[in-house]
C-alpha cells in the first residue's frame, strides 16, 4: 500500500485492507510523507505533528491488521515523482516483494478535488513507475542492487484507488469490515474536525460505492482500477 499521507490509506482502502488481512494476506504500508503539513493546530511544532501522525497511522494500521508501517519522510505538501522517490518506493517493493501494489490515482479527479491533492497524484505516479519499470529492472537505481543487494522484483497486480468515473474495474465488498475502517479513521485524531460527521460521510460513501458495484441494498464497497502486469 503506497500513499502520500498518513490517513490516505484509511479514507481510501482500510475496508479492503481489513478484508485482505482477515483472509490471511500480509500488508505493508509505505507512506511517502510524515503528514507534517496536516492538521489545523498552528501552535504545534511541525516535528511534533510528524511524530503524532506516525503514531496515529500505526494505531490505525493495527485496527485493520497491519503492523508493518514504513515512512519515507519526503516533505509533506511538496511530493514530486522524482527519481529519488521512485527509488525509495522501489526499495520497499524489493524488500517486501508484494504480489499486489495498491496506490493513489496519478490522475486528477475533477468531480472531487480533495482526492487529487498534488501529493496524492505524485505519490501515485511514483508508485506506478516503481512497479513498472523500476522495481523489476536490475539497471534502474543500480545502487539498490549493487550497494544494498536488493534483487529486482516484479509486481503482478497494480490497484489504483479510483471511483467509477476513473475506470474502476473491481469492487471489494467491505460490508463486514466498514466498521473497522471507521475505527481506523478515528485514530487520526489530529485530522478530524468533526469525527461523527466524517464517520457518517465515510459510511454513506461506502454504501454508494456498494450500489455502484451492484451489491445488495445496504452493502458497502471500495472501488479500484486493477492492472495485471505479466
Ligand atoms: Zn492525503
């Protein structure tokens, strides 16, 4: 799971992550920033915000069965799909050797601008580039192989967190896990202005996506666009 900020994974995919871990799948979070530009408390030193948000993300991960949470420490608000970020994500891919990488859409969503924070698009673009070609190419970022001994790794499934308008191809039924998604979100206390309103909005969105997916009334879902890579 590659996202820009602490809390992105929980808004977008925590219901699916809970379903995956319940099925015995090991999940690693790779968070590009520490979220130090988040929150609204101007009195809090930004370094304190960074460590607070790391703690919140680790707590949220635990709620959905994830204990491996890695932060790349790129500057919040300034993420770009640089060769350095592609290398840093490729390093984690080669270390973890996942079958599936889930990340944010590199494309702007004109219907919901908050989903298209520039950091999200940049993190998504860098993750896609890390999946193909960087992580599988022994000659990309040669220091990973030469200095760190990290063999190339080919990821076979790329999942983009995406609504139907952006070409979603798979819905994960989160009816059984949406409550854990909300509980995970509630761990991001520094980011929640009105927790009840956010919980309600997330539940409504989950049911709307369930409807889009053609699930029975009242069911919840999360949508993804899946690309299989030979
Ligand atoms: Zn974000």
